[in-house]
C-alpha cells in the first residue's frame, strides 16, 4: 500500500513542495530512503523506527521504501522525520489518509516520539497559503513564526501519537491563534547613553535616514561599537512586510528562537569569520551575516582585519542588495539589504592622528601604509559617510545630557516618508540606493550649492563616484530638513563626510 504525505524543502528563502511517498511491501524487513536525501535524512529511519515503537505503534516487518519527490531536489535536515513516520503508519493501515492531503507536515522526532523544532517553517507557511491548502502541522516550538502568515490553520503538536490521533479524528486540536508579534519592541540601548560624539551621531542619523553606509575611524575606546549598536534604535520600526521577509531568513538559517524578528537586526561578525559565514554558503548552503542583517545593520569592527576575500565579496550585496551563492547543486539567492557600519583604528596601535598627550602612535609609516592598504578603493567608494570618532574629553562627561533615540527617530521617519513618496513606483526606496539617473532627476541644487560642489570637485580632484556620493548624502540631509532643493550648507555638510 502506498501513502503520500505533503512536506517541503527550502531553496534560498523559499519553500518547495515535497511529497513523502511510502510503500510497504513483502520482502526482508528494511527501510530505504530515496530522492536525493542528505545524511540527516538517511539517519531519520532510525529515529522514526524508535519513535513509532515507543509511541505504542507496531513497526511493519516489511520492506519499506520512502521516496522524497521530486527526486532532483536535495533534501536536507530533520524536517521529514514526522512525515516519514506518518507515511509508514498510513501505509500500514494504522493511520487514516483522509486528512493527510490537507496539511504540509514537518517535525523532528525524538526517540520517545516527542517533536522538536525544525528549520524553514515560515517559508512553508507561505507555501501552504499559495497552494490553497488548510495549513501546517508543526511542532509547538515553531508555531510563533508560522502565525505571521494569516489565512491558514497552524496545528501545534507535541508528539507523534498526538499527531496520529488528530489525523484519525480521535482528538481535535484547536488551530493556534493570535498575533505572535510582541506589543513592545523597545531596544535595551539608547543614543542618550552616548556622551559627546555629536559629529558621529549626526552621521548615523543621516545613515539611518537615507540608508547610507558608514566608515568610522578612531582610537580604541572612543565609542565606535557603542555608536554602531545604537543605530537600529533610530531607524523606523519594522513594517509587517519587513518582519516577514527578515524572519524567513532566520527561519531558514535555523535561528528559530529569534523568530519572529521584530527589531532591526544588528549583526557583528568577528574579523576572523570565513567567507561562508559572512556572505553565505557552506556544504549545506545557509544565509550569511550579510543576509541575517537584512533590513538592519551589519557592523564590521576592525574592518581592515577581515580577510581580503570577505571584503571584496561585500561588493555584490552592497550594490545589488542581495547575494547569490553558487554551488554544483545550484544557485541560491538571499536578500542582503543592510546598512554597513565599518569601524577601524587609524593604524595598528590605534593612535595615529589621535594622540591625547598620554598615548602616542608607535607605528612606522610602512606599518600604517600596509594597514590602510588592506581596504581597496572599490570598497571605500561604497561607504558614503566617513567620520572621525575621537576619544571623549573628560570635560564632556560633566554635561552628560544627550539626545534620546526616540527624538532622532522621529526626524528619520519624516525623511523616510519623503523618500517613499519620491521613489513611489521605482525599484528603489532610499537615497542611498540612487543611481546616476535618479541622482539627475531628484538632486536639484541651488545655484550656490552647485558652485560650491564644482569648486570642491576641482580643488579636491573628486571622482565621478565620489561626486554622486556627495549628492546622495546631501539629498538625505535636505530631506531631514524637509527641503526640496539642496542648498550650499547641505553640500558643505556632505563634504565633511568625504574623507577621514
């Protein structure tokens, strides 16, 4: 007898329908799994056997063949434990098959029949809605992320036996209800915590308003990390669309405890991180830090200490706002639209140009040149705002009052709204994403501003990309003041973030 259970596989951040077909026939007792399974899927037959027996059901003394269709898609992980167990019980006549076609089913089985969470449930919920079926049967731990998708039933189950009873109609399980989004998504940090550093805070405000990338240079302990961690607090709250999109990435990555993602992500990979960890990839392709920072902030401290290959690989996500990982098994595309905040010391010892009377730079010119040469021109050209972050002076601690994140966020939200209206119907949403065509169309300068910019280009020898970068930053500064035209002091402020 052949039974069929609906499940899913993930590709990138999308889910694809997979049918778990089970046939029990005469032959030597064995379980064979076909359909391009990985090691975790092959091992599932031992977990399934123990779970079925320990749940009080007989395991068929027959040849059991499990086919995961379509067979040309690689099946990974522990998603198929529960569907395989249900398929075996259905092919043995223990489980009635009437309800099996109504749900996508996923879950990892423990040896006692209990269910553990799995990856990719949120994309699966989206797939179930697209297919027009009733909904999902998933472990209780995965319910919160699945509830982000309305219009389908989410059936939480604790064990294999409970799932069998539900599908046989012996017990009724009420679909999970209610919004999984917490009402209060406040951050544990605030810009009011930062003493001084007004120039750097202003740069971060501009970055948040126009989605510009930032490069901060300063000595150790000047507050670069502290400032970067507070950038998400001045960005607008995430929309439901952003929450779903970001949560899909975390769901596929297996970070189910952090789903749903209701706060702007802040990711800070270590400078020793590999290419796959930052960009994405690995034997089992997973999203990297650039994708986990989607709709949020990617902070790269000690920027020059990252491997050259990692820094150069940042070009694609910074330009295209997505990253494509190619393997022999296929290509996987992940979203990667983030604000990059890069931080660096000015030299290996950290005090070049920032000597305070007690600490002096001990590096030779050759060491400084070697340290700075790690950052290529193309990468530096993609960093719109460059700002010095000097050490805070003792007298600044006396006046510890600082503007809170909420007040800065109000200005940023107004600038966001201006940009949403400006770019309505276009493929971009923020000033930092403008290309040459959009710059010509939307960056209208006053006469004095145009003259100032032309003088700066001539005297400083600015490249065409630097020229565009200054105009994009000036456009955001003007938006923060709700000004249609870019004035000379907008250009002047934008020029102050040109070099460090």
